[in-house]
């Protein structure tokens, strides 16, 4: 499924699934970084647009934020 057609809940579920696999050592940290990139790009794109609409400063989400 294309990330632009996913709902916010779908994106969050995918990010949480990757985080869970990483914490259980099913995938390496490097593989998790590669898997997370398309989802983070889409989330950041949407959040940037929302921040612009409300006149707020945009703070992008990074892999480090997800991994915590």
C-alpha cells in the first residue's frame, strides 16, 4: 500500500510494529532505519502541512524519536 493513501492510524501501527521487531531483535537497528524511512517521510509531510495551517513551528520526527 502506498504511504500517501494510509491513514494516520495505519502509519502509527506500521511504526510501532517496526519498533517492536527492533526491540525483540527480530531485525537489526540498521534494517529498522531503512524500514521506517518511508513512513516517517509521510508523517513528517503531513505534520508540516498541519503546522503551517495553524501557524506553528514544525519539529520533524526522527528515527531516534521512534526508537525511544
